[in-house]
């Protein structure tokens, strides 16, 4: 996994070197359903693309653990210095999870062929307003899909991951304390979906 900051345009150069062609961006996922699949012992992210198709990304516990730390750090920077991080993030997390609306899961249409990928690398781009996850099947391979979150939607997704970790009986000791708390709010037995 690599993290990038937003790129700023370079100053024009009189003798610009030839550049390699940019790899095409994968489709941006508009809505996702994240589920733990016991038989695979992995997380399955079913994402709806802009054209209404469905794409499936598989992630191992190890990959998600590496991702959680970087995403949590970005959220911690969003809260400022008014309150201690644990307090600010804990309150923000509870507030976000209490406003998670029910939504139908992302599923392929009948007889639709769905591309599925085992994620090996996630490149991260952060800006003050959002973070973008770029999923790849190899460190140097093309991007298969991208998923953008603002702080509120990222908290929803992290809360869903936390609950899925509980169902999978995966440890959360490497997570920040404000995120690792696995106290389910009342009525949270419905399918967990984030947009």
C-alpha cells in the first residue's frame, strides 16, 4: 500500500523529459456493499460502477489492517486540536454510525458477468476534503477500481469494517482505540452498506 498526497502541477520546464504513458484509471465505485465471506476468510467489496455494472474486490485481513491505519490517521487530522483525538474521533464515529441510512446491497443483475479481483495494493490519495482508494492487483499493475470518501462516509465504512471484524473474529488490537470499540448500536443487525 502506498500513500500519496494530492499532486500539484509542476512548473513548466524548457527541456521536459519524455514521460511514460499514464495507466488508465479504474472505474469509480458509486456505491459499495462490504461483506465478510466465511468460506473465503476475506472481505468482499461489491461495487456499483458509474455505468450500473458491478465489480467485486476481495481483500485479506492483512491488507485491510494496513489500510485501516492510514485511513484513521487521515480522519484524525480532520478533527483539529480542539479535543483529544480519542474523544473527538470517538464522538464523530458514534455520530456517523447513528446516521447510517439503510440501503439495498449492491448485487449484480441476473446473468450479469462480474469481474472479481484479489486486491494486492491500495494506493491512497488524500486531500483536505476526501480520500481516494485506488485498488490494484499488483504493485505495478493497472488500477482496477477507485473509491472516494469524505470524512462522514469513511467513518461509516470504517464502522462497517469494525462490525465485520467482530463477525469474523479478527483482532483489532492494531486499530486506534476510538475505532476498535465494537459496541453495536441498537438495531444494527440489518445488512451493512455504504455509498
